[in-house]
């Protein structure tokens, strides 16, 4: 479960609000899709959930653990895939996966079988002895997703996880997300691919200018707008400048590019030395 209570994030001494007074609860057993245009505050919010950024105000709990008060325990409850797959590029694929297994203390017998299974599913069996820097963008994205799937934590947080994936890998990820939620765990992902969200999510949240504009099911959105249109049409209406839901005060809107680089959790082992 994810609990976000009146969370805000500001920069420049409060002049720029990237996320403003956002409250949201995402239940265990749920796939929640976060939708919003570029600069809406999605990546800032996900980075605060992952403990990469600290909120200016408000609290965040992951499975009952306060992220600010016990950051290491909170991070062990989640796996986070950021908006870039370009991490630890000098490591070989198997070194990266072993490092992730060490961070999350996955037993040796479990990790070996799990790595072999993931490599087979994602078509990476012949690539694990190669450095990640030699991979294509799509292969790097697969590696980041495999790293997130390996520990099987209570919470998955995924920032645009389908970007760069081939159709088979996208389908596999969607199946993994559904299994994870059906096992009573939580999946939160952001996406610009609205038809994917429409087919996968249990609920959707729309964010623009750092504010959460709508939370509910796709059917509830349709009822709200009295429309049989697609999720894309409703999303565009919600986030348009003329929408009554998107009337954030001028000068308080977040700057473009609200992402942040992933960080190694405090107390986690150093990456293995590359020879």
C-alpha cells in the first residue's frame, strides 16, 4: 500500500511548485496508472516515493513504513524503475542482477533460478555476459525491469516502463504487473501511452501542474464527462489549459524536466568491481 498525505515539493525557495498538496492512497492488490503531460510532476512524485527526493512538506508511507523516518526499510519495500535505463553501464548483465540481488538480500538459490527465468522470458539469455553499455536502449530497459522484478518487493514504482520495449516485452511486463497485483501487492506506474493504461489499470490518476486532477476508474471518468470516448480524449480535456481542472496559478507551474537520477539506498553494498 502507498499512502501520500498532503505532499508538496518546491524549488527555488518555494518559487516553483513541482508537486502541490497531493494526497493519494493506493491499495495493495491494485495497479494504479499516473497520467500527465511533460512537466506535470509525475517523475518528481515517483522520485519522492522512491526516496530519491525529499518532500518539502507532507508524508509518504510504503506498506506502513514512513519514507523519511526509515528510508532504508522503505526502500527495501519497493523496486523503482526510473525514466532512464542508463545505469551502471560498465557492469555486465549478470553482475547488475547479482548486485540487485545483494541489495535486497535475495538468497543464492532463489536468485539463480529467478535470474535464469527472467533472462529466458525477456530474451536476454545470450546477453548477460555482455556489458550493459553495449545494449540497445530497449535491451537496457529490459535489464532495468528484470532488476525490479528479481526481488519481488511489496511495491513496484515504474516511470514510463514501456518506453523502448518491443511488443513481446511490453506484454510480459503487463502480465507481470497483473500477477504482482493479484498477489496482493501494489503497482504504480506512469505512462504517456494512454491505451496501455486503459487496458491495464484498476484506477487512474491524472496530474497536471503538480496537482492531482482526477482519481478513479476509467468508467468513472467516462461517467464524470458523460462520454463514451477514449481515455485519451478525457485526458486531453482534463489537462487542457481551458479545463476548469487545470487552472493552476501562473508562476507556480513546475519547470519542464522534473526527473531525477536514481540513487543507491543508504547501507546497500557497493556495485561489484568491473575488471
